[in-house]
């Protein structure tokens, strides 16, 4: 990196300066963008005026939820999927599961998962890339479908009023800082036990002591999760019901009627290194040691569209993951592949396709939401309705519009029942998955990473 022939020269800098100085268009853009948000300058008015929030098929008749200042989109989307049917079973107009309850168990289970990985890699040097990744990723708010299912299957679920939000569940940064300190401190103790040849039992004891502290921290920040609770409610017809005392597992078994065990994850990964119709997993991706194995089936984007459309037309919302921040207007609640004309503003090319953006870290899954509607014209979807979890002050009372152009470019994952797949893809699910490294971009949703910038 010290080769002087690669240094910037005075001649280069003079050329750069002259290019801006002598270009009237760039001068105009400089005048405008130095005074205004570039997205408001680049906003494509034709897209905005053509993006009315109305759809031929709409499933939602409920209010959106609010994940606030946390990265729990994946569990909000999962619980929102479940509640779409639970509220009908309970005969309620509005119903929410406790996101805080699921968050508590995710944090504790994830700490155990990561410390088990630390034990497994204790023989590697501290600067080993995998060890470094484990310590860096640590406990965050991100996750994905299989991780969500593992939590519900093991710990059940409760209504929101049984374990409501706290300051830390809605604003998790400080809590996560403390959790990660304790996790890394525990990881050091585990690795020291290995270096001192104290054996697996000593490492597991160090892990247990760390988990005990993490449980205490979680109780302080989130409250103590209920082991039993009394459940009674008055439905929308003013009829009173009482179930009496229930465990979270009993509540989930009775009121979660969505067949989560039948759901599988489909992804669209167009990189040449990722063949379609093959299963994938990502090393050290997960949260529950004895939970559902993480498995993706890579499919063509058209099939992903077709299955999403079919699910919606069958009256079933669809859990999905995408790169939410690209070509998005938050207040208007619009996604469109041509929403912002950055090329026109900067006089530069923005020409990377989806595969190149994945390979060069310009795109990745950053957010999970729920498809709840679609607008179909001549048998083809032209726009999709999305339930977000950013409160009702953005978009159409919290619901967003995704034009179909955006789906192909920035959609990455959906969860659908296995029965919706063609028979050959159902068989493909049984193939031994290709193992991707922990840092592969297809695991970014579970790592809580956000891909910033222009896409």
C-alpha cells in the first residue's frame, strides 16, 4: 500500500476540480444539494404520482405495530403473521403478541448459542476470522424465520398485555452493550479455561455463570418472563371469555393456528456461486442450540413472486426479508426501483446488478416485514402492499407500497408452506445444504446489519 505510483497527484486533483467547475449541470446540483436532502432532489415525481395506496387484494384489517428503536423486525413480522389468524380465533378486532417476551428468550438463547460456538472454536487463535466474527457479531437484535420458529416452539408465546414493552425492549442499544460486555467477558474466561487445559466441564461452568448474569441483566431491562398467567378477554361482540391459568406453551398451542412447522425459507441469491434449486445454510447462524436448523432454498425471483401472489390470493400474509433502505421514501411509504434518479443528480453510472451488489457489499437483507396485499392487473402483480413495524405515522397508516420493479431488485427471502412448492423443489429441500461462511451476506438479516448508501 506504500507504492508511490498509486498516490493522488496534483494533476489528477486539478482535473477533478476542473470537471466540476466547468460542468453546468454539476454546478446546479451542487447549489441544490448543499441546501436540500439529495433524496428530495432525486425523487422521481412520476413514480410518486403513480403510486396510489390501493390494491385489488387486501388482507389486513388491523393496525400496524411499532418495533421502535430496536432491530426486532423479524419477530414483529412473525408475530404479525400469527396474529392475523389468532385475532379471528379470539374474535378480536385488534390483538398483539408480546414481542418483549420473544425478545427476552432470543437474547438468552442467543447468548448460549454464541458461547457454545466459543467453546467449539476455543482451540483457534483469537485473531482467527471465525472467532473474530463470533465476538464481533455477538448479541444483536436481528434474526430470521427459522430462528423465530425455534423460539416459539421452545418458549411459546403470550399476549402483549402479559409482558408489555419496556424502555429497553423499544430502545435496545444500552441493554445490548451490557449484554455484549458480559458475553465477551464470558468468552475470555472460556478461552482461558481451554488454554489452561481445564477441560469441557470447566468451560461449560464458565458459560453457565455468564448466562446467569445475562439472565439477571435481561430481567432488569425487560422484566421477568411469566411461566404462567391468567387469560381472559372480551371479544368484539362484547362476549366475555376466560381460559384461566395457562403457560406460554399452552397459549401458543391453542391460539397460534398458523402451521409454522410446514413453512420453509426461500431466498433469491443470483450470484454465480449460488446455484438455484439448492439448499444453503450459514455456519454459526442461529439462536437456539436445540432449535430448527437454518436452511434456505435458493429459487428464481419469478417463482418467489408467483408463490407470494398465490399465498396472498389464498388469503395468507407472507413473511419476507428485503433490503428496505434502498430506493425507499419512508414518509410516503413507497419502494420503486426508479424512485430516485441518482444518475441524473451525480452524472455518474449506478449500474451494478443484484448479484454484483451482493458480492461488493452494496446490498443485503436488512429488514423483515409482511406482505398483506397485492394489486393485480391482467393476471400480473404491479404493486404489493406491505405491513411494516414502524408505527402508523409513515406510509399509509404504517402500510407501505412496493412497486413490482422493486421486488426483483431488493427482495431476498420469503417463508411459505412447503406444499406451495413444485414437487421437484420439495425434493430439493432434502438435499444436504451447502454451508456458507458466517459472514456471507445472506445471513445479514440475522446479524442485525444495515446496508447503507445508495442502491
